[in-house]
C-alpha cells in the first residue's frame, strides 16, 4: 500500500520492494480513477489476454469493471456500486 493505493499483480515478484516495470508505472500515475486506468492500460502492465479488469474504490463505494473484449483494460469501465447502502 502506498499513497492510499493497493495494487496487485499475479507474479511472484515483490513489486513494493523492487523497481520492476509494474512498480515504476504505478508510481508515475496519480492516485485517482484515471491514474489507475492509465496503469492498467499501460503496455508494460496490461495483459493481452485479460477477460476483465477491475478497479475497487472502497472509499467511494464504487467498483469499475471493463470486460467484453481483449484486452479488457482498453474497454470502457462501467461504474457500479460496491456495497449496498440503505
């Protein structure tokens, strides 16, 4: 976790303690929805075979989901409620 953000990558590398392409791209982007989308769409990060791309915004109670085409991160993100509120 850094600057209010948590990123996950499905590799065995500890990106927080290393200077991988992934960690460099994360640090270059602002802590905002557009910044996270830019990270997920960056050529050094984006998986060409991903079926969906998800951004969880716990503080804003929102989930952003891109899906439907490959690579999904290039698709528009749909905004959905994360948790039901009363």
